[in-house]
C-alpha cells in the first residue's frame, strides 16, 4: 500500500509540474543592465506568487537578435521582450514617435505620457499586432563634446556629431551639424581619432563605453533633456489572455512594481552618469528651458515634419503627445 501511495503522490507531483506554464522572455542586454533587472523583478515576483507560472529570461541576444524581437512576440513565437519600441518603427511608423527629440522633457514628463491618450493610442496599435505592454519605461540620454559643451543648437554648428536615431540626426542636421552615423560602441574610437567632435546617446552608454575619457564636457539628462527612448516590457496579448486569473493578477502586480522601480532607477542612472564624468574631471553642463525650446523648434521643422509627412495619421498622434504638459 505504501508503494502505491508513494507512486500516486509522485504522479500527482509530475502532473502539477506539467501544468505549470513557462513564458520565454528575450532581450539584448547583459544581466547587469537596468532592463534585465526590470525583467528579473517581474520573473521573481511571479515565481514568489506561486501561481504555476515561470518566466525564463534569455539575455544578451541569446534567443533573438536585438532588432528581431517584436515580430516573434506579435506572432506568439516569443512570449515577452524588453524592447526599444522604435526598433519596430518599420512595421508600425507610429512607434517612431517613441524616439523623437524634445517630445519628452524629463522622467516625470515621461511618466505622465505613459498615462495619457497618446500612450492609449499606441497600445491600440500594439493590440492590433497581438501585443500588450506590461511595464512602461523611458530611458534618457544627453550630449558630450570633445572641445566644448553642447547645450543649445548653436553649440553643434559645424561639428561632426553622432546622434542616437534618425529623428535626432534630422534635428542636428537642421542645427548645422555634420552627421556621422555609427553604433554607440564606436563613439570612443571615433573621438579618439578625431573623426567625431560631439555625440548624443544614452546615459548608460556614455558610462559603459567610457566616453568620459575623450570629452571635455558632458550634458546629462536633467530637468530638461532631449533624448528619451521608450523601452517597455511587452507580451503577446493572446498568451496573456490564455493565462488563468491568478496568473494574470500575479503578472500585473509584478509589472506594476517593476514599473515604479524602472522609473526610480532610470532617474538614478542619469545622476550616476554625471557623477562618473565629474569624477573623471569632465565639466558638467545643464540644458536650460530656453535651450530645450530652441531644440524643439528645430525638431518641429525637421524631425516632426518628416514624421508627419511619412505617416498619414502622424499629426493627430504627434498632437496627442505634445498636449501632455
């Protein structure tokens, strides 16, 4: 009898293991990156909820390449991803607004944007692709100059400048800069060899690629900043709807906590980058409200105009974003 009971118990445990659902989450970053930590927080809290749901994370492009993750999520081939949404701008032109100069002023403004009709409209477009947002998040960036500070448009005139994204290249060209297109990993060598005099990229990239060794001045993201990139945690909508109520609730609760953490850490990352540059002897500059307004005026004539021209519904969507104070 004891053997029969033991066998039955083992069978029950095996059945329970089979019932537990596994979700696969892919992203392009290392396990030290803020975006991995956000994903890991969701995975850990869902596991702690004990709802027979497990999230397995595949970092560092180990499952899908960086720019090839949106389509697998939309097709249900991948359950979740942390992704700069503008990577999918080729499939959905509306997403290009999530990497647009001057559209977001600071992190608190970004937090208001994600609660606005603008984000509702983007989420409706995602839903058409069978995609939903679990965690909203923006990361910021700044400028660095080899020979001087970059705060306003006049500061880039005639400089060979690297920008993060096509819309930023359009704006900087409109301000009189010469554009050098390259990956952020190439900025250091380009500055070292005199090919590049200024650069625009994320706070984390400025630090991780040691750009402080090549520049005299750094303008970090502060109360006014130009570079903000929307990088949410996405999930296949049908997969989410296929979970039971307890699993859905655990996932949403974990995501809400992760979103608050994401915002706090993003703000801290900007401040930390300024400290690293200052400790390296680099001058720290600040973009003023007047600088921000001057940049946005140029963006209106260049980046924003190009977006509206390329996307039939672009003006309505742009107006929604600009309406958020």
